[in-house]
């Protein structure tokens, strides 16, 4: 009976340890270093992090959910960087100082053909990108920190709204069919 008790505890501990291990949900995207050197990649957002506590408090007050679960994003929200084009499609949660009746203009949905990218080394082997758009009226700067495992942190600074950040990963750009 004592041995059975020890076996049950050992199996329970093994199952607990196995279920709590770190999970890597990043899709394989080839060699990340060569992808980042080419300066042509796509950031796929998985989670939005608004900086406004009012937004977080409102989402926490809704029945049946918490703000952390509501900020998980579906596939399709991304920043696509190519040599001649920057395409941003990201939602926005927070305070806007100049809102618009057009819902497409209340989120980050734009294509820029006039932008500059500055890249430098960050801490622990990460790469820091500073993307400045010159042809967008409200979006000033996009800060992007890409880590060795393709995990990425993005922060957007605008003229007309509070800052917001996103967590996700980088991957290869999708091919364009002509």
C-alpha cells in the first residue's frame, strides 16, 4: 500500500511537471538571422497590450472574461515589411484624441511607401528596429524588438492616441501572386 501511494505521487508529479513545461507556439520560419538581415519579414501579432488603465478596467468589468483573454488576437493582424512597402494591419484599444467615423481609420490600417528603418543590436542578442513613416499623418514611429527565437515586441507611437504595444513573432513574408 505504501508503494502504491509513492507511485501515485510520482505519476502525479510527472504529469504536473510535463503539463507546466514551456511551450513554443512559434511556427518554424527558417533561419531567423538571414530573415532579419534581409529586412523583409512579417510581424504577426498574438496579443495586444493597451497602456490605458481605463480600457483594462472596462474589460475586466465585463461578465465572463478578463482583459488578458480579450486581448488575445486572431491570426491576420500583422506588420509586413518589404523593401518598397510597409503594410500595417493592427487593432487599437485605448484613448484616441481625434477619432473618426470611419472604423478603418480608428485602428492601425495603412500602407506606407515612404519610410525609414534603423536597426541596431539590443540586449541579449535581440535586434531593435525603429521604423519611421514619412507619409502617414498620425503614426510617427514603430519600435520593434526581435529576439533570437523570433518572439517580437512592438510598440507604436502616434500623434493622436495613447501608445499601445503588441506581442507576437516574425515570419517570412507571404508570396505575392502576379
